[in-house]
C-alpha cells in the first residue's frame, strides 16, 4: 500500500510539472503544445476513469483519473486563464469538454464494431458508463467556469486576500464543487454514495494542499522570469485589481501620476 501511494504521488508530480512546463513554453511555440497536452491528458483521464483505476490508502479511496489527471487539467486551465486571458482559457475548456465527449463515443463504436465482427471483447478498451461520463462532462464544464468566477471574486481589493490564500481557496472551491456535482450525478442512489462523498472530499482537500506549492511557485516563476510583478500579470489578464490597502480616492490624491482619474 505504501508503494502505491508513493507511485501515485510521483505520477501526480510528473504530470503537474509537465503541464506547467509546457505552458511555460508558450512564448517560444505558442499555446499549441499546451492545448495538445491538455487534450491528451483529457483522453487519458477518461480512459483511466472508465477503467476504474483506484488506490486505497488509510481508508481513503483515490481515483487515479481525478487525483492525477483531472487536477493537472485544473492547474492547466488556471494558469492559462491567469496568464493568457479568458479567450485562451475558453479554447482549453472546449478542448477538455470536446475530448471528454469524444473518447467514450469512440470506445462505444469500437466495442460495437468488434461485436459485429464476432471478435473477442476488447478488454483493453473499457466500456464507458453513460451516466458517469455524462456526469464527468457536465461537472468538468461547470467546474472550469466556476474557477474563473471564484478567481475574479476572491481578487476583489476589498477582500484583501493574500495571493497564496486566493490560489488555495480557488482550487479548493472548484474541487468541492466537483465532488458535489460529479459524485451526486454519477453515484446518487448507490448504497456507497455517502462513503464515496466522504472519501472524495477528504482526498480533494489533501490534493488542494499538495497542488498549491506547484501552482503558487509557477505563478511567481513566470512573473519574475520576464521581470514583471505577478500582480501586473493578473491585473492585465483578469478583472482583478490590487490597491495595497490604499483607497482609490487617497491613491488619486497622493499619487496623481500613477493613479489617473480614468482608473
């Protein structure tokens, strides 16, 4: 069991790093490589989820598809939204949703083709569950939309939330929403429904804490790499603003050359 957890952590670290590293190459190659990776990870996530690959540790069930690949997609959408704007994020979201729909359909077609041909069942290609896949697609779409809403809301100057806490709360909020949406749509009525909710909830809180250093470190690395403060990045690509506890009226009065009346 210990080895399984170590392998799961190693897989998560590698995939998280791969997503963030590929996004960092956008200044050299554009976002094409990033979108391709996001699409590939979405296909893997669908396949692993349909195959029911799970790991049990300390009474908690970790679904590999969601623990490793879904979180990597979430991190990818997060950074592309912050650094590249809503338009780039929409393309990434459509990529995730489109492939999430396409992969189960391809699996069904392959199984039907194999059945018509009279061949042996395709063991290597898991037959998708319509209910689970529908729940996954709907939950993923709503999760990613909620991510943008939560990020912008928590960035309001009057809330005065520190960046690391804003990142953590956004991640945690998306994951909690995903637990409610996906588990309810996919497993409501199942005798183990409450157990699934509890295990998934605990695992998502742990994952949020685990993924935070990756995302927070990447935000700072990317902002410092170009000699631009992270606040400038976020202000340029989102609706958030940073007042540093100075009210707009005082800022215009004491710093007229920096804070113009148009702000």
